[in-house]
């Protein structure tokens, strides 16, 4: 459930792309130093977004440095050093651990066995905050909850609680709550075909079980839920504007994700076709 807060690269200026890459490389370097080189695999677009948002809201002064990149080796990359990067490091690690836990539950056979050796790292920074929300989400997954909105509400509150642990993000808590809801629903719609084939829990599959015998029922589900995703993105944009953030390094990157990136993800999910999937009815 990670990686949806992407910038629209086509809309970025060269200097904006350079700054974004410096944040990305900054978190990559930070997470490697804290948790080892293999932890670089934990990095996600979402962590970069929250890193930049934290610095922009707080108007945190950012510093630049350089670090050698393993891909390609021996090449130095410009990196950002800031409190936001530190926060993004922990967020990236935390959500990746949740992703691994999802993989453990959904995988079988050798994949399930191997999953216990993946990212065997634990962070306690968000543990106390997250515990009750994670247990609630897992409970409703096990009981096959058919209401996507209920699940998205839990994840939205979960996201708001995590951001509330960072002083600079408290003013943006409502926007982050809405982003959490959107991420959950977008991810569930994006995984419809895969979850159906693998027999995994998906609230939309539970909600629209009566459509399974209708041709192109995945498209029917997405069409029914299109308005929900569009509405959430609109609300996120409204909340962002209400923050009235001052011009600061990184602000244009946040606006790119919110006003271009999110709608682009919506469109991609709605137009997604799984050509390999065939169902006889």
C-alpha cells in the first residue's frame, strides 16, 4: 500500500526534478546508514512526499551534501539533509514493514517461506501509535469486511495519527487523513484483478460479489467507484490550499503531486487493463 504519491515528471521543471532527486537520494542514503545497505529497497515515493511536506510546512532550512550511489557505483549524488529526510527515512521503513507483513499473509509456499527473511528489521518509533489501527485493519481483513469506506476511514485515521507525532505536520493532519483514505481505496482498486486471482481480501470484491458473473466486472466496479476517488483528490486539493503555505523550497513539488500526480494515478487505475486475465462465465 505504498508508492502512490508520485510526482508527474512531465510537469516538473528541471530544477524541481533535481530537488526531488536530492530528497530521494537523501532518504536513500539515510536509510542505508541507519539500517544497512539492503534497506535501500525500502524507499518509496510516499516517504519522499512526506519528507518534503514536513520541511515545507515547517519552513525547515535544508542543507545539501553528497553521497556515493551504488547504482551506478562510485558516482556522487547531491542529497538533501533535513529533519524531513529523517522523518521520511522512518516512514519509508515503517510502511515497507507493513507491506512485508501483507506479503507474508497473502503469499504461499516458497514465497511465504522467503518472506520471513525479507527486511527483518524492526523500528519502534511508530509502534505504539500504529498498534491499535493495525490490529483493527487486520481484524476486518480476516472477517472479510465488505465496506471499503470503513477500511479507508481506519487507514485515514491511522495516517493522521502517524503524522501527528511530527509537530510540523499537525497543521496538515486533515489533508494527511484524506490522503490516507485515498491511498487505501486507490490501492484496493488497483489490486482488484490480482486479489481476485490470488484469493486475497479486497473490500471491493466483497462489496460487489453480485457482479462476478457479469462480463468485465472489474471495469464495472471501477466505474462505480470512480467518483469516490475523484472526490477525495478534490478534497485533498482543497485542504492543501487552505494551508496557505508560503513559497519555500519544495512547495512546487508538493503541488505537483497533489494537482497532477494524484489525478494521474486515478486515471491510470481506471484505465488499467489486465490483458493476461481471462474469466469464463
